[in-house]
C-alpha cells in the first residue's frame, strides 16, 4: 500500500500520503462495521490494520533517513565545489 510501480521507469515509487489515507479509510470501515463482524473477521481486520500501520511507520522512518543522507551528500558536494574554487589561482 502506497508503493506503486511506475510503468515509465519500471521502478517502485512510494506515495506515503496515499498510504495514510488508505489506512484511515480502512480504519473508518472497521468502525462502521463494529458489531456486524464475527470474531474471526474482527481479528483479521484488526491484524491487517495493525500491520499496515507498522509498515507505514517503517516507510516513514526509511524516508526520513534517505532525506538526511541526500542532504549530507549535497552538503559534501557543495563543500567540495567551494574547496576547488578556493584552490584555483586568480588570473
């Protein structure tokens, strides 16, 4: 959920906002069916929602770590460019 294969790039892309919306909708459906489910159906739905929420949190954490790594790489690249410009003799 929230992971979609892009047909143009053939890569798996994440849409965390869509995943959160889908989880919220399933959670709402659980509330709306309260009292109409047997024990097995309720356990299945509870387990599925819990797994989706855990996977969502895991993906959010991965996304945060990836952004931090990208920012560090960009900062290092900028610093290297500045160092090279300082080393060039002026004409």
